[in-house]
C-alpha cells in the first residue's frame, strides 16, 4: 500500500512554521493511537525523514485525492 508520494520533501514546504506566530496557526487535533499504530507511524515517518504530523498529512492528502 503505497499511498505516499515520493516527493515528500516538496510536500514539507506546505507546512509553514506556526509556533508563536499570531494569526498563522494551523488547525490541530489531539489523536489517540494503539501502540502498534503509533510504532508504525513513528517508524515510517523516521524512514522518510519527516515528522509524524507530516506523514499523517501525506496519508490524508493521498486518501482525499483518491476519493
């Protein structure tokens, strides 16, 4: 199941820094994961050299494009 595009470094630029910038905050959600899913997300994100948040956004973007 390869839903992640290979150009992940280009995708990173879609997420501007928002920490401490008034009026530039991204939407946020607090999510709970099973230990197995958390480990999977952690490993995949590490393998791609991106954060877990960026990996989840890539998954969501790919699923949205398919539908």
